[in-house]
């Protein structure tokens, strides 16, 4: 996104729409678990009933994107065929069955007799989500928002406008058949509206960007609303000297080729010098057979990687069938490389040595750190969250794939019988601070 763009003030019409979402969210947050669960199930039924309409709208978007020369990585994220809609509907139904995230008592303490403190989970309020391509993000985020008692204002890229409109219409028709007001889900369709969304502090409680580095950085720099997300997905796979070579090849191929446009696909393959002879030739053959363009350092080229890597390759998220390969002296150099060039998203090690595996898992400061498995598992659906609102690489929670728990906060409630603070402290009554059952 162009950093020179100015962020306009929201129009009166946008303010009214955002206020309507907030009012509907307040009502939604008061509904019980059963009502929210039934609303999400109704959303799934509506999506299933209108799947052909959604797929047809997506074909319209794909045709326009092809005519405009949309980048292959974005085109892959834009595509929404029948099986993908069916998978998304399955995710919505899984969200409906998840444990209620609201009303959980996290803390219960007696400050003094008759003065009890508790901490209870409550909805955030309204989330604003801005994403590129990925029309299925509307489905994921809407289901998680309703299940957790939140409103959502959604803005997809213009390349996905027809798809987003069709999905949004189905979701709202589903909600209309439930106890939840359809106004709880709002869709923005213009760039001006998405920019003005960044100025809706007071009406929107959290912004979640899903897209390019440029999009995320722009949003972080131009709003006072808290932002949850990640700018880069530079993921690594390190193949250690003691390794099951055939297993490591399968993991490398899956991590790169299963969905190369995803942020959890690897962009760099690090290989221990002592594993070059046993692992790298087979890996090169398998990756090239899968259509991967390989770029390597001098040692990797000597082992058969056909192209030279430049310094920029170690810091690039390709989102495509391109992989940088580097030979390292061992675990310590691999850790140093990841610390310097990684994006704290997801990194993995292939090794048969449990001590080195544990050192890797304890040393890599990423949201996901894996041993002997593909980085493609970094996904809310695969984690059992049903769906995700995004992936966060920040240190503070929530971190990694963010599901329902990322859309709730908590509130302290204190119940008393006329107590005042002046009665306690120096020379006054002591606090008991006695833990009570949750």
C-alpha cells in the first residue's frame, strides 16, 4: 500500500454503519452460549445453500484478476472453488462446537469477608479486518467474531469484491434466521472506506490486517487502534546432520509446495554441512520435480542447486515456488541465521537427535517452532481452532494462529457490602486475599 496515501476522516454514513455494528455487538455479547452457537450454525447452513452463488462470484473475480495481471501468489489466495467453500463451511461448524470463550472466571479472590473479586472473560467489542485477496477470510473471521460475541467490519481487496459481497450476503441471511442481528457484520468495499476505518477509534477495538508486508506496515503506521498481525512470513527449515533423509525430503517438499502462497510456507532451507551429501541431492531432485526454483549459496550450488542466491534472498517472502538454500556449519549457525533473517512466524528442524531438537525448540523465538514436521501445520484450523482471524508474530499474546481466545479480553468484577478503601491499609483492616474456587 502506498505510504503517501492520506487517511481521510470517516464519513457520517460510515460512522453510522460502524455505530450500528457496535450496537449489534453489545446485544450479541449479552446472548448466551446456545444462541451464539445456533447463530454460527445458521451461518454455515446459509453458506452451504449459497455455495454455487459464491463460486460463481469468485469466477467473476478471477476473470477480472487475470485480465489485470494479478500476481500468481495473490491469484492463488483469491481462488475459491467448491471444495474450498465446503472446507470453509466445515470450519464454521467446528467453530460452532468450540467451548464458549465468554464468561470464564479466571480469578476468584476474597479481598475481605464479603468483598469478592473475580476476573471474567468478555468480548473485545468490534474488530476491523483488512485483507488482500483471500475471500475465505470473511468466512473465518465472521464465524469467530459471532461465536466470541464480537462485531466485525470487514474489508477485502478490490480483486475479491464480488466474492466478498456474495459471502457477506449469505452470512447475514444466516444471521437473520437466528437471534443475532445481521448488522453485527459489515462489509466495506472501497479504498476510501478501508482508509477511514483506521480512524474509527472509539468504535473499533482491534484492527487485524491480513496481507502483504506493505499493507501491514501502512496500517500499523496510520492508526491509533491496536493492530494484531504479522508483516512477514519468512519461515525456515533446518536439516541437521543426524536426520532421516527421506523424511526430511518429504517435509521440505510439503513445507514449500503444499501451498506456496501461504505465509507458513518455507522460504529458506538450511542444511548442515555434514548432511549435504546424504540429503541435498534427493531434496534438490524432489523440489525441482515439484516445480521449485532453487537459489543457493556457493556450497549449495556445488551440491547441485542451479542458481546463485543473493543477500536479498535470505530476507524475501516469495509466496511462490522459489526457495533459498544455504549450507551451515551446524545448529548454532542455523540459529544465528534464523534470528537475523526470520520473521518470528514458524521455523522447523529435522533431526534424529533429541538434544539438538530441544535446543532448537527452546532457542528460536518464533510463534511456532516445530520438530520433524511441516511448517504448513501453522494454521488455526489444523490446531483445532476451527478457523483463525490471523497469525500474530508479536511477543505479547495472542501469538501464532489466533482463534477465539484472541477475540476476548477480561473484566474485573468486585462485589461488596458497603466497604470503602479508607477502612483498609495502615492501621485499618487487613486484606485476606484468600483464593476462592473458580
